[in-house]
C-alpha cells in the first residue's frame, strides 16, 4: 500500500513546517506542500497538523533479554515488537551483555531477523563484555563482511566483569572493525560498555592519542554512570567522539539533565545520543534499600527523556530529537535512518501538541494509529 500523508507538521528533525509526504515501497518518495495524487492504490491520511518526526533509534537494547547477574532466574525476557512500537522505536540495535554463553550470539541474530520480519528495522553487535569476542563466523571482520545486520562489536572496560583489555588488544580489534567496514560498506564501530572502576575512559583516550585511531569508530556507552565519568565523556565529545547516555539504567541523575549540563560545558549536541539499555537486568529494592527481586530496564525511557528535555528542559524539539534520530544514525553509519527526507526509510512518529506519541509508521507501514498497536503478536497470548 502507498500512503499520502497530508498536513503533517514535519520535524526532520529540523522543523520544516507543514508538508505532505508520499510513502512507497518503504521509502519517502516525495515531500512538499499540497501534494496531490489520484491513483486508486494510494491511501490518503490526514495528519491534522500533528508533529511528525523520524522514527526513534535505540542503539543499545537487549532484544533477546540480558544474562542474569543473580542466577538463571534473573535472566530477563525478550523484547516484543509491540513494546518497541508503543514507544516510537522503529530501529533497534541488539547486543549481548555480561553473558556470552547462555545468551547466544546466533539467537541474537535470529531475533534481529524476527523483528525485521515483523516490519521493524534491527541490527546487532557481535561480542559481549569479554575480550574473547563471540562471533557468528570466525572473526569480527568476517561477521561485518558476511552478516548484513552486524554493525560492529561490543566489549567492556573499567568493569570488574570485563577482561581488562589493554589499548593494544583494543586497537587490534578495531583494525578488524575498520577493515570489515571498508569491505562491507559499513562505518564499523566498537561499542564500549563503561563500568564503575576509576580507570573510566582512560584506555579510549589512549587509543586516540597514542595509536592515532580514528575516534569515529569508538562508541562508549553508559557515560552518565557517575558525574566524574560524565565529565570525562564531555572531553571525549569535545575532541570529536560520540558519547551515549543510558536512559533506563547506569545513571547518576536524570539523563535529560546530563544533556543540559553537557551543553552548558560546551559539548556538541551532535556528539551525544540516548539509548535505553532496555531489558537489562536490574535489582529491585524496597524503601529501606534491601534487595527484593529483579526487574528489567524500561525500553520507553528514550521517548520519556526527549519529552522531558522539551517540556522541563526547554530544549527546542528539533534539538532534543537529535539524540534519538540523527545522532545515533550518524554514530551507527545508517544514513537512511533518523531523518525525514526524500529517499530515506519511511519511519515516522506522530505527536500531538503535548508531545504525546499517537501514531507510528515503520518502513512505510502503519504500526500504531491513535495509540492503538496495529501489529498483532506473533503468538496468541
């Protein structure tokens, strides 16, 4: 089905004002004022002045669930496509966490393909916390060349659960990322989990300073875990690195406040991104701070933090939206995502005047209308 969207107040994410959009074959094929087509196969939808933005990108989410840090019972469940749609996430990047054994890299690939079959866009990283990088083929480089959804690999540093990799070990893995990216026409990134150890991001600065490795391929996440770590991350952003602020876990303050602080310190907005760490395993505590069970990290916090940036933080919408659209798209090297323009994928979110999410299109197909999910579950529930 082809769709003609009329009377949309377009945030691309830059504010373009009222535009009409023609969606065909999963793409935006025309945009302008007062578009008119008479073909019978085109369905016309009046957006009634709603604010239409690119679909949101979550570049760090445990789509197969996370490994349990308190035994098998604490392993979190898979993410459902309907959960992503409900919070406007049309592109998700899946990954493994602490556990690269019970949580299998091939199962992660299978979940990526399942989300794609349901109409969303999904990608993945090879690897997990350890330096013994788990891959689908024999290497990171081969995964990037032969496995289309693989955008790079993940590893952990400054964490007691990490392998304490040296800069030399990391640069040798980065070489595979860069060469694999060149041969597969991908950007290629090393996605770096940051823990709470005092070494913080030191080894990443060493990669850039001593080994002269291009900073664009280094993607640190959980940078808002502590104030001191975030201050170091701001310096990383100032020298050209992209920094990822986790919205649903590993945070010392509200993520939207971190963004405002970083901007005040001179960090460029286009070097900051949000991701949820959705379905990471968290410990549930009572009012006295006692452990009482487990919970999964929310997958809707990217949307909520953007809304707070606009409502409470006073940041213009076209700037706040960059954290979940053009920012992660640039970091991941997926230029066909995160924008509203002719020729890019037709991933769209519609918001009312209060910036409440109303409608979602993914790859040119309606997934939510008037806050009602249209995609049926894969299995009866």
